[in-house]
C-alpha cells in the first residue's frame, strides 16, 4: 500500500480511498467465510467502510488499522447472522459434519425426514444455550465450517483457547442433549 509519512511524526498518512482499495477484497473474503452469502458479504463490506468513513478522522494512525477493520467486520457479520437467525436444514453445512445429509438421502419416508429436521432444530437450540464464548466458536467451527486458524484470526485468541472452548462447548452440548 502506498503510504506517505506525515511531516515530523513519522506516522503513515493514508487516505480513505487507499484503505478501501487495499482492504475491500480482503474484507469481502473474510465476510464470505462467515456469512456464506454474496449479498450479505457485500453488505458487511459496505457497512464496515461506512463506519470507517464516518469515524475516519478519529482513527489513530499509530494504531492497527487492519485489526480495527477486521474486528468491525467480524462484529457486523455477527449482527447479520443474528438478524438472519440461521435455521439448520438438512442441507446446512453443519449437517455435513454430523453425517445427517447422508441419512436424509437414505430416509425415504416423510417421517424420517421430519425426525432429522427436528433433531437439527434441537441441536441449534442447544448451541444457542451455550455460554457466549463457547457458542460463538462452536457456531463458527461446526455451522460456518471455519478452520481452527480462521477462528483464531477472527477472534484474536490463541489456538489453545479455541481448542479448549470447542472441547468445553462440545461437552456442554453433549450434556444438554443427554438431558433433553
């Protein structure tokens, strides 16, 4: 990225247009990994840069602009997911992890399809009841099909934190499913 240093401070001065050109594709890819929707990803990019534009004068040039942009995008994507209130269907990516899609294909009777659908709704409901830290990472890993590295980058935590939260989240899900 072409940056000019401000006189006397040694801090890079960059224009809004330069930020947009540099980050627009990266932000779209990042949002796509979370939202899996072109329209929602484009909305996330627009909203991110709108917030950046409104607050551009208040940005600290010495701070990490990249971190700010990706954190803003992550929060916007989470808001979009909350608005969407994703429901698990038999074709949902999470079902692929659990082998449900194959079972659905084998299910010939409408009753079997209904049973599988109800099970997916129960599972999503159980995920929603997890504590926030576990819920987000379980959702990112098993519903959004994000890699562990992507979860580390998105949440700005260490790999061991992701691993432990996923394990604890799975354990809580298992307990909830056994009760219910």
